[in-house]
C-alpha cells in the first residue's frame, strides 16, 4: 500500500471535484472573513463590512458580495426608505457551512502551533 492521505478505494478525481467546488464557492481573499462576520446572525450593512475588512476596495467588496449572493450563501435585503440601505445576512445554506469552517479553523490553529507559527488573529477576531 502506498503512502497516500486519500482512501485508496476512492479515485483521486472523485475527491478533487468537491474540493474544487468548495474552492470555487468560497475561494478568494474576502469571502471567508465576510462569512465570519455574518456568522453571529446580525445583519450588516455594506459600510460596516467594508470598515471591518479594512483594506478592500468598494468594487471588490461589491463583486464579492454579489458572488456570495448569487451562490445562495448570503441574502441581500434592500430597504427603500430615506436614506435607502442594504443589509446582508447568511442564508440557511450559508449557515450550514459555519460549523465546518470553525472545525477547519481549529485544525489550522493546531497545525500552526505544530510548525511553530503563532496565530495572529487580531484582525480576524475583530471581523467575527
């Protein structure tokens, strides 16, 4: 038996497809921090998300939010009042991935300690 982290009875192609799907759905610099911010259930406005992320352009924020909305991960609600505003929340589909992301985060923290890297979560913690 060769040393392989994958179950040898399952072809590698079958494993790559879901992983590539996940990467396409949640990949990029800004999607995971946005999901983290929205995970507590409080609706957030565009300006609040931008302020918490810090170094993101308006165009990139708009594009990222549109991608998450079109994927069914977040919900955009527009309020037609004066002044008009928009709020974002996680959809049930978006909420369903939070526990898995928390487990991956716990694994990453543990792995960072194993390779002698100290997590610097000040920025991440401020977004959650």
